[in-house]
C-alpha cells in the first residue's frame, strides 16, 4: 500500500482540472496503480485522451499538471 500512497501523493491535483487543460493521470485497477502514457483532459465529467478525444476506460484516481521533460542537452 505504501507504493500506492507514494504514487498518489505525486498526483497532487485537487478536484477537477480546468476545462480543456491536458494533464497526466494516475489510474488504478486490480493489478495496481499506473500512469497513462498520454495526456488526458476532463470533459463534462469524463476523462478523455487529450489528442484522440477517446474516453479513458480506466479508473482515474489522481491527476497533475504535466512535468517538464529535460532533454539532457546543455
């Protein structure tokens, strides 16, 4: 359970994200918790893939603003 709690703490979004804003989501199923590999948005009470507009068929338990990815180039 510590892993679930630690992951959930990293997804610090409270309530619903602003409309149309792409965010990272944490999902949960019988196997555990996992982050979806694509950005999602919350539209009219439902989570959708931000790019494709397809409904997310997973239980979303947390969200956060996208993290900045560093390229490693100086």
